[in-house]
């Protein structure tokens, strides 16, 4: 089949999959590597102030790209400081609530909690566990605000509460246990313009997902998805990451040209047939939604302080493009 015919078929499929106008660039060297996405001014979240002559459209280029747009930094390790302080002050994990001042410099806080969780394995079998969670915090009483936290988990089967089936340790600022979802979420808080780091694990401590923003968990009739964003600093251009139940990811990277948005407004979900957008609740870093399909939502990203880029899904792929890495750029005038 000729290149022109391939391009025509590709264009027709994209046009049918999106409610917006989609056209292909003329340059033959980028066939199936670049499309143009036109956003109508009456399809925006806020007041429109367009830099185009006819003031009707923002025009975006969507590039398929073979490079990862985000290079995440390593998780901060807090273990060495805990090993040192534990050895100096002979701290033992007693699973009791304790708060003492030690050495004249450090305040030691220890809190215990108990959770009942049910773990489902790959074969669908369910196992009940009693989870004891011990949180230990060393806080510097001289340099206020500097603290190190360790979370120690013991998993007991109900038939044997004297000896844990297994144990897990996390050196992070916060650890949340999601009993219903059988998930663990660790948090290292950001400072100044740096963003927090969220990492999602299963109840065996196996890593699932990393994010710098609130994580949306979408459960559908055919699977489940995680949606969030990756970037290190508040003012960095973002990369939306969508991961399915097989841990396959699709990255949608935004160029710096359309990065200008209000502080804290990173992305929102718009559920179809729902007049409201689902804004994030920072008390709930992991939010779950039950939908028929991922195609029932759009990702909304406010930019330029006055407009919104909307990312639709078709066949549970961003923009209907079955490609792991795409980049969205403001193309200028129509």
C-alpha cells in the first residue's frame, strides 16, 4: 500500500476516534509520527484568550517519540541514619506508643497501629492477614522540622498471631495501608519547589508505580489503570503516565511551551456524563474510580492560566494512539 493510502487510513481512524478535528501534516517523512490536534475555543474549561488570528483554535502537534521524556531520581534512602541512631541509643521495635527525648538533641516518637487486610493472589485465592504497623520517628529538636521516619510492618495469619508470616520496612516520611485495595503507598515529602515522591507497592513489598502527584486508580470491566504524572520540580514540564494491569505504560509528555499553569493545578479527570471535574484531594493521594471503560474519562490540564488541554481516550489509549510514548506541543497559529 502506498504511503498516501496508509496516511489516509490512519487519518480516518483518528478522526472517527476523537470529537475534535484531527489532521495530518504534509511532510511525508513523519507519516504516522506526527498529527495535528485542533482544540475548539468553546471546548475549554476557562475563559479563552487565544494567540491566533481567527481566535478559533489552539493547534497542537502530537509527536510519536522513541525516547523516555522523564528520568526520575532515585528514592531517598533514610536507612543509614536509622542504623546509626538505633545503635547509639539502643532503640528496639517494641510495637508500643513511646515519646521520649534522647541525648538532648533528638526526640524519639514511636506509634503502633493494627490493620486487617485481605490479599488476593494471581490465581484469585484470598488470604487474610493481621498487619501490625510500627512508625518510628527521630526528630532533631535543635534544627526544627528535620526528621527521619521508619515504618515497620509485620504480617500475621489469623491462625498464628505469635509469629509474623513476613515483615516489611520502609524508610519514608509517610506510609498508608489501603486495606480494601491491598496496597501500600509510601510518601517522601518535597521541599521548596520539589514535589513529593509517591511509590505504590503490593502487600508483599513488590513495587508497582511511582508518581510525583496524586494517583488515580481506574477500575473498569476489563482491567484496571493507574494515572498520574512524573516530574521533579513544580515548574518542570509534566509527563502523564498511564499504566494498565499488565504494568504496560503510555507516556504523554507536554512540551515547555504549554507548561504555563497555576501552581498546584497539574491535572484533573473529567468523567463523561458528569458536569464536574474530579479534583484531587491531598488527604487522599490514592483515589479510586469505577467506570465501564477508560474511554469514559478525559484528562484535563489547565495551561496558559486561561485554557485547558483535554486528552481523550479511545480504545483505552490517550488520543486513541496505540503508541507508548507521545509528546504534545503547541504548534502556534493554525
